[in-house]
DNA sequence: CAGTGGTCTAGACCACGCC
DNA sequence: GCGTGGTCTAGACCACTGC
């Protein structure tokens, strides 16, 4: 492929190249080069090019039209769009609020069947476990239970997290490159323990979130179960018709 | 492929075959036949088999593990990936469930300030208003309150919607081309009226959705407020680190 | 080691949109 | 007609898992 190395799959490298172009050079509804042109320009097979384009489509960055081409998706309106970022600290700063994180618990456990499956590790593998309360402008916003595989974060100490964002520690202290985070969420009602910490009533609506974060070798480096106050979190998504 | 016809792509037909097996014969964490075995059994190339498996993975029906195999995903509620969701009817069909829509109400109203703002029309403009109950396999799933601008759907009758999906009517009967749908959602708890219709308790968790649909001239052609059972809907998105 | 999914190639033909 | 994305083949080698 000439301009790229081989530590990542070729289609992933192409995703990065095109994502850069989309973000920095192109406008919504601009057309991308055709698949055959990308094939030629980067010396790839069409299969590989299409893999990359499909990933960009899954990410919502482009839409494809049979017979016409592949186009940059419109970013789908900003405002309270929480789907563009996944760091609580970053989100709150962007909204002009002052974030605060209180570490309620920090320990190590061994993965049971559930965690082994979700984090793609073996049963019995060691994990860091932490519980954190996140607030903004002094108002409790969400409770997070986070699990990290010890193999990647051997030297992690509670103090590391007292004054830095988790993602900063992951990237700057442990040099793990975060590539993608998958997030699932569904409505629920507050369990008593969570309700107390969030300052809401038992049975108040909450949004449950499950986040899995991968590094550039496709290993799970973070698994977090969050409970967020429903009155503080709203998501926004755009989908394109094909 | 022998056992199948050619009206659908081969990988889609394989999706149907495997989805049937998953739903009717297999249990969570059961292993599916290997890709090479499927290749041989159905006379397909591995590329086509992998396309089908990827679709099943996107639908949340299976998960894949490098070096081990492809397995049936657990959980009764399949995660619905927002970035590829279109209509309720299509979504349920893709999951192999039988969708049904009951029209509870059909009338016309004049837009008040709120609807005028959300739908980008003038106060007093005429709107169709309908309330629909959506079910899958006989289980109530969500209640939708939908508003359509009369200017685009003059001849719309209740009967049009009795046996066709709203989006089909919009596109095929009124020739409005849907370009994009924006969706906002947040956790809530069931209001008494909705709880009754959905067959859940008052105060049970629900997901509130607000959807705005645009045609290719960027006019709002649909505005819908939905209330979905939390135990039936789960959403999934991916974030990229840049 | 054998068996699994993951990546990749170099083609082919089909279906769609548009001039 | 021509350029676009959509489907599909028949291979190849790599990377991971588990015995």
C-alpha cells in the first residue's frame, strides 16, 4: 500500500486515511473517490476497499448510493449530541460544565464467566475493578463500574485515577491506543444503591450503558457498566435511507 | 445453492436459514457450523458465507471468536444497531419476528407552536395525527404518535395504513423520497395510558424516542413520538477515537 | 498440531442512476 | 453507454485457540 505499515489490517488503515479526509477536507454530501479509484490509488483489492467503506458506513461517516457513489454523511446536528464522544470528562467540558469524579472503590477480581465473555479473556484472569461517581457542577450524573484487564495495566494504582481522566491514563501512562468504543444502552429504573448515590428516588428512570473499548490490536482494554440519570442524558442519532 | 431461489441475494438467504436455526433449534452459546462447513454445505464461497455471518452479528444474533468459532448470542432482547435501523416493520422482519400495527386513532389537527417548531411548518397548518400500537409476535412493543404535514399527504386515508408500512406509503403512494431520519431518545417511565397499552406496569422503564424524518427537499415529512418497552429495545453505537 | 475466524487478491457479472 | 455500488467466486496466507 506504499504509504502505510503493516501493524494494522489494510482496510483499517484505509479507514483512518479516509476518516481524516472526511473530517478535515470534505463537506457533507461531498462524493468520495469511487471504489475502483481507491483500489488503484492505494494498490488494494476491491474487497479490501469495500471493507473499509463498510466500516465508515457503520460509523455513520458516509452513506452509499447504488449507481451514484459514496458520500460524506452530514454530521447530524451538534447540540446535545452525546453520541459523538464517549469520555464523560470531555463531554461535560464541551457543555461548559465542571466535571468531577469520585472513586468509591478500587480493587482486583478474577473474571467470572460473564466478564470473560464480554471482555474476551479467560475465566480467572485478573481484572481491576473500580466504582466511580461522576458529577457535573456538583450534581451527581452517573455511576460507573469499570473493569480493566490487569495484563495491560499492571502498574495501575488508585492514585493514578484521582486527578486524571481514565482515558488519559490509558493513553498517556500505559500507551494503549484506543481505537473504537462500542456502547449499548437501554432504559431502566434506578436500583436502590444507585438511586442513593445519584440523589434520585428509587424507581426513577435511568439509562443503563454498557461500554466496551478496544485498542488497536483489537483487545478489550475497558469494560464499563454505567447508570446515568435519565433527566441528564439524551442521545441523538441520524440514519440514512438507502 | 440448490435449495434456494434467486430473488434474494445468496447471503440474505443464508441469513434467513441460519436465523431460523438459531431461533428454533439452538441455545445461547451453541456453536454454529464453521465458515468452511457452511461454504461446502450450501455451495457458496467463503466471502458470501462471511457476509451472512456478519449480518447476523450486526443483528446481535451471534458473536464470533477468532480461533474458536461463531456462537449464538445470549439475551432475549437483541441489540438494535441504530446506525442501520430503518422502520419498525423492516427491523422486526430482519430479526425474524412477525410485526403487526394497530391503528388506534386517526385524525387531523392544526399545528400548535410546539409542532410548528418541530416540523418547521406554520402555526395552524393542518397535520394528520395518528396513534399506533406496534407488536411483534403478538407482544406489544411500542406506542407511536405520528404527525404528518397534510400538504404532502392530502389524499391519505386511514385504510392506506391498515395493511402497509408507513414508510412504504410515504415512498410508494405519495412518492416522497426519504433522505434521513433523526432520532433522539432518553429513558423515562411509563405513563398510565401507555403502560396499559403496552401491557406493563405504571412506572415500568420505557425508552422515549422522538423521530423527525426529512425528504430530499429537506422538508419534515414525519414527526413521531414513541414510547418503547425497555425490555424489548436496546441500542448500540460505536465511537471512534480521533 | 488441526481447526477456527481474519485478511486479502484478482478477477467476474449484475443492478442502478444518469446523460 | 458508462460509471457507480452490489453480489459472488476460488483461491491464498495469517493469527489465534486448544489439545
